[in-house]
C-alpha cells in the first residue's frame, strides 16, 4: 500500500512539475509576442552622427519602453541598400529608416522642390520649415500616399564638394568633366549637373573604393559624414560650395506605427527628439572644426565663388521640368519661413 501510494504521489508530482515546465515555454512565447521588433536600416557607418543618434534612440526606447520594443540597428547598407528602404518599409520587410527628401521626390514628383540646391538657409531654417505648417503638410502627404510616418527631421549637414585630386574650382565652369559621385535618383543626378559636373551614380558604401581606384573624381557630401567614412584618406581637396543644407527623416512604416499603442508612440517621439539633439549638436560641432580637421590630414580646403554656384544651381532648378510640378507658392512659403 505504501509503495502504491508513493507511486501515485510521485506521478501526481511529476504531472504537476511537467505541467509547470510545459507552461514556461508558453509564458516565454507570450512575453516574446508582446515585444515588437523595430529594424532600422542606414547606409552610414556606426561612427556617423546619424548612427550615433540611432544608438541614442535605442537607449531611450529601452528605458522608456522596457521589453516592449527590440530596436535593431543595421549599418553600412547591410540590411537594405541606400534608396531601397522605402519599398522595403512599404512591403513590411523593414520597420524604420533614415530617408531623404530625394527619396520622397522619386515618388511624389512635386516635392522635388525640397531637393533644390541652396533652398534652406541654415539648420535653423531647415527645422523651422519641417517643424511648421509646410512640414505638417509634407508629413501628411507622405503618410497618405507612401504609407510612411515621418517622426522627425534631422540635420544631415551642409554639403560640399570633395575631390580625389587637387583642382582649381572657382565657378561651376571649372567642374566640367568632373566625375562627381551622386546618389542614383534623378533629382540627385540633376543637382550634380547643375553644379557643373558629370554626375556618376554610386551607392555610398562603394565610394571609398571608387575614390581609391579613380573610378570617380570626387563626391559631394556633408563633411562630418566624410570624416566618419575616412574619405580624407583618399581625397586631396575640399571645395566649400555649401550647395545644400541637407536633412534626413527618421521614418517608420505606417503599418508599424499604426500597430503601436498611444503611449508607445509618445515614447518613440520623445526618444527621437533626444536622438535628434545628439545628432544635430554633433553635426554642427563637427562642422565647425571640419575644415581644420581636413587641413590637418593634408587635404587642401578652398572656398569658391559661392554666389556663382548659387546663381547657376538655382537658375537650373527654376528652369527645369521639376519646377513645373512644384506646388504653387511653395517656394515663396519656404523662403518666408523665419528661423
């Protein structure tokens, strides 16, 4: 009897233990199911200010929404190549990315106005435009037509020309025949030709090797990103054209955004504001010392006739097919925005 009772008790205990053990994986799966994955793709290296801001964003999200979002950062275009992020988000293959006004203009042609050279005056003007009424209209249109939610604009930097070999550049005429790397979209290519160069499409990840081998003669880029990418190792001159005060948008797919609870959305917006501060302050501080940094690396830094560049670039854009599609009065509205 004792032996039988003992077997019975042991069996019950085993069943109880087994039931608990079986429940543990289910609990684990239930917890995992409440954690949303947020993959973010960027073409830049982990050392760029935009990437440092993404790292700050991840830290902020982890603090504000512990266990709720798994933020995964993918650098150097390893997850999706530059220019393919929007389609990836629309297909549900990617949750977040840093996209440019040029990316948007590919799909909303009249917004090519935001890709024009010498449009924004400085970082303060840039923020005032995108944080104001013009920006609100822009974001609403992007959400409606592209299924993307723009969280925040970030300052990418002021773009300049960077050359593999020393070349006397004073006016756009001096750029003739120069193979200048530009991103592949039509508006980027047009900007390259408006600067007077022969624009050459190339992914950002391929630029260092192309400079090293002479496949291209140069590129145009914000100097902080050029420093992070170590382009000073394969270039000999920086020409301070200042042809674009550029930005990127921290953007999420609408499908991901719409699936968030209100408190999660608020936490993401707060985290991105903190990340923007890291990015913008870092970019501006690096720009202040960038000329000296390049000079210290043996790269010549020159200032061309910026008025000549501004005049030609603006004239080319105003006379282009792009300008015919620009929203009526938008250029005047942008120009009137006070920083």
